C-alpha cells in the first residue's frame, strides 16, 4: 500500500514503508515522529477516542534519534534496518530516564538508569522510541483493566477491551499511534491482545530475546515480543531483537535465523497439526469457523493437515496460575518502599513502612496473586501445588514434543471469544483466567507462537489464529503466518 505521508495518513504504515519513505527522502524521520505525536494527541487522550495507550512520551529522545537518522540520510550513509521507524515500548521495560511504572502505583516516580537490551537493540537499529505504553499492573491480566492508570480501549470497538496485559502495545499499533511496539508475554500477553486488536503478535522461543531490563513477573515464563501490523514487520523486528545477551543468563547462544528471507518461501509439503483440544466447548462459533477456513487455506496451499492431540491441555490454566503466581510472589517482594517508587509516608516503623507501601501501592489483582503464590509455595502446600504444577508442566511440554515429532507447526484459535466488553469480566477473576485457555500451554512449554489476524466476526471484531512452532523454529512459524495473512488479503480483495 502506498501511504500518503502528508501529515494525515499513517494508516496501516508498516516498517518497510516507513523506512523506505525516510531513506528516499519522501519524509524526514523528524516529520514522521511529529506526525505520530500529533496523532497521539488527537486520538489517544480523553478529547479524542480515549484509547489511553500511552503512559509517557519520550519526545526529547525520539527527536534526537530522528535528527541523527536525518543527518545519516543527508550524508548518504548506509541506513540501519529500522532507520526512522517510530516504535513504542510496554511500560514494563526499562528506558533510561523515562518513567517505568509497570502499570502500578508502587512504581510511581521510578525512572530506570539504564535501557533494557531489547530497547537498546531497537534504537541501535535506527528505531525512534516514542514512549511507554499502558499495560495491566505488573503484566497480570487479560484485559488491561488492571492498570493503575486506567483501562485501554480497543481501537476496533471502543466499548471493548484491547486484551492484556500488553493492551497498550496492541492498541497503539492498531490505532496507528506507532508503527510497531514491544510487549511481553508470560501467558499470552502479546498474542491475546494482538488477536483482540487485529494486529500481529509474536511470542519468541524462551531464551530467544533478552529480558535484561524487564520488570519480572514470572521469570520462567516471561518473554519479550513484537507487535506489528504485518508478519513481515514481525520478522524484521524479531531479527533485530533476537540473540544472546551476556546480561541475561537465560538468553540462548543459538545462531539467529534470517526470518525475513524465508518468509515468502512456499509452504507446500509442510505438516500442520490441528490439536483437537483447541476446538472444544466454549469456543465461539464464528472463531471456530474462521480458524477452520484458515486451516483449509493452508491445505489448499499444499500443507498436509494432521489431527493431533495434546491430552494435558486442560491442566494448562491451573498449572500456569500456580507457577506464575508463585514466581510473582517472590519477584514482587523487591517492591517495599526502600528501593523503587512509592513509599508510604505515614508509616512510623520499618515494618509498617513495608506493609503500608505494599498495601497502598499494589492493586487488588496483584495482591490476589501474591497471596495465591505465597500459599502455593508455603510449607505443607508446596508439594501439593508448586511441585505438582512443575510436574504437570513437564507433561504439557511432552505433549508438544510428541506432536512436533509428526508435524512442523500447530494451528488453532488464539482466543475462545472475540474481545469482550469493558467491565464484563472484572468481577470474576476465574472467567478472566479462562480467557487464556489457548495461550498458556505454549508459554509453559517455552515454544514460539504467533497470533495473526485471519478474519473478523459479523460485528466486525478481529479474529486471530495462533501458529505454534518448534523450539527456535520461528522461521517456519512465520512462514505459515505469512501464508495465512496472504490468504486473508486475497479474500478481502475478492470480497470488495
Ligand atoms: N493473562 C495472563 C495473566 O494474567 C497472562 C499475562 C501475561 O502474559 N503477562 O497472567
């Protein structure tokens, strides 16, 4: 699509388009940043559509980087892969000097003195960092309604949630308030909001992208991933982000593949597994039909479709919610009023300062999880809950390894329902947890997965299909995702 970069039209603007417009001198990086800020002012706040995706803007840093790119263009220098591309960052990742709230009151006023590795890599590749994006408090949630700074609205349906926890990251991309963004995914938080907002979201293999500078929620599950408007953009970003980092001992030293160059290779002959457990009761009929159509499209493109079974799937949610809360209860103990952000001023003793700071600073969902996790780890319950959940995690992983002995990717729905209404599930935490039914198993198994828009409901709400790959085989997963995206484009053009 040729985008009119005339100060009004950022709609659908991709990384490749933005970069080439800057490289060809059709627009300066500075003007492109300014256009995004104008659009953010017009759309994001209460006087616009009230999307509320940005928590902070990093204007000075963005303009300095844009000026740097503009002078490289003027000097005819070779440009890096993201030259001049405006991106934004979920507020759980450190950007030096900018606020990092993690959507929580307890971090109010905290400004990290360093950059997360993912942030540093983006900027080194020429990206322009626009600011920090809203999210559920400490990335705990599936609707962005747990943010202490107000919910985010879904740009595709303003009375509905954008998904969570990276709700701001998905909404900002969907509303063209940045070209791409970073989110984090512990149990679905990149993929589910991507599906709800009609954008692409990638969960890279555990270890593929450094987490240095990420405010930890559940360290055996947390991952950083891109949200983009196209699969090609996701491949470009992943190539920049992936790789070993001496600052993150869990990052992998496996060589990084060339995700972009393989993207348009034929998918004929690939074996696509369809897990029976992902099409059970509770799956919205329109989503079922859309995902089945996408699978038929893969068959028509020459893939062999194999029914497979992942028999432990029904244990994935309870397993995830024991392990994630246990790890959170430990990770969040560092927020005590001493080192970061908020300190309860009225406290008179050290221990009352700890207590009151945590009481004032954490929201209800975070407190619920600290309690749940502390319980699961406590003596007498550890074996019944924490140890058991670790054992089930192994069984879930083995299900996937067996399936991947026979197929190259797995395909199924990303979410059981389309985006729900704001407020619809806020009084029922278990109903909210069940929204993660198709997300958490890949998280527990460390597998890469992607959500790609494949259709929409009769009411016009986005539907995402999920493609899961083998460990470190993002390349095949992205190739299949590109084919799904291509088929959708063909459908849309024939429908017009
Ligand atoms: N919705 C899940 C939860 O609330 C996943 C969150 C995430 O991936 N950060 O824990």
